[in-house]
C-alpha cells in the first residue's frame, strides 16, 4: 500500500493512486519475474545495508512523474525508504539538478532503480516535448492537445505528463467523448445520421466530429456538433472553416503537424492543435540514480 503522502500527492495531480499502484506493481513484477528476485542485489549487498541515492537530471527538460517514482521505491521493498522530493512536476530542470533523494535499504534502492527511472524518464520526456509545443503556441489562443496514441497501460500517466508540460487532455478514451470519424460516417451513411445516432444513444456525452472540408464542417455544426476535428487541412482551408463555423464550435487542427508549422496553424484561429507525437514519439529525458559513497549516505 502506498504511503499517505504519496497518495495525497498523486490525487492532487489528478492521478488515481490505485491506478498508479497497478502500473508500478506490474512493472516491478515484470522486472523481478516469477521468483520476485533481484539476484544481483541479493548476492552482493547485505540485507541490513542502508544507503542514500540521488535522483539526478542528466539533461535539460521538464520533469514529470516524481510521485510516481516515489511510489516505485515505496512498493519495491518490505520497508518504505525515506524519500525527499527536491523538484516539482512541471519544473524546468537542468543537467545536474538533484530531483530527489532516497534513503533506505540498499537492495530496495537498486531493485527499484530501473522501474522508477523508466517511468520518470518517460513521463518527463512527454512533459518536455509538450512544453516545446506550448511555448511555440504562446501568444495565440491555440492550445496543444494530446490524443489516444498512448502506450498501452500508461494512458493516465502519459496524459498527466502532457498536463505537466502545459498541454491539454480532451478525452481519455472511447467512453467519455464520442468521436465520429470517417469510418463511422461511412457506416452510418452521413455525418448527420452518425451524429443523430450518437445523440440518441448517449444524450449526455460530448460529441466530436472529424471533418475534412469546409462543407463537412458546416454540415456537422448544422446538425448540432460543437467540437470539430479538422483533419489534414492546410492553414488556408482552416481559416475558411474558422470564418464559417468558428463562432459555433471549438475547432481542432490535426494531421502531420510539426513545431515548425505550429505558429501558422495557430494563427488561423483554431482552438487546439492535436499532436499524437506528444505520447507516441517523445524521447525520454535522461535521468539517473546515483548511489552516494557510504561516508556521504547520510549527508
């Protein structure tokens, strides 16, 4: 079970402690195997040995996932190490910055090391990438939006990392928002019929409609859609959509967007730029765990 302070920290960030514990236990089980053993640490380190380790940034970026890493250390051994966080999620950090210190059984520290870093590096990489997009859109009304292109099993954490980096979540999955895409329109016969069917089946659910032309955008808004996903449109076409329906619906530009073209798309007047790469292609932020020499472990 997670210590109360970690659970409270996770809840304060919009994360479910039970979901984080599920992810962490699954990752630890994957690393420790059926026997639940770290054979190297058990062979080389006495069970009673206690040390301190520092979590240190090896590159510049935005940190995210520190309480998740803390959860790994808390769940990796029989006793919970002393964990002190020295940065906050969303902070801009520099290479060499100390992000946390962990003091406890040395076996526990080393058993938890890779799982904690895998999650922390991954989430910090997503946050760092997202911050670049948020900075590129600064001064416009457009916000960067994530997608469902997430790592299976890590969606809640990766979408949290997007928020930590200054981005926005629009929908968590297939259950909370209806998204009428090309195949739905084809199967139902038209935008209008697909929208009618969703509204009839789920009257309280927000409906988004993917459109590829100005005409489709107008049709979708006229049947009641209040959020349009404008797929693979040029800035010129997007400006036409904004002029035609921008006062009646939120507009999201998507499809092949890059940081280089982000300002031009934001300048069209859309509300969001959705970027699947935030979660499917962000490189990790390099972060390490450095065990202090024994004479420094309590300093």
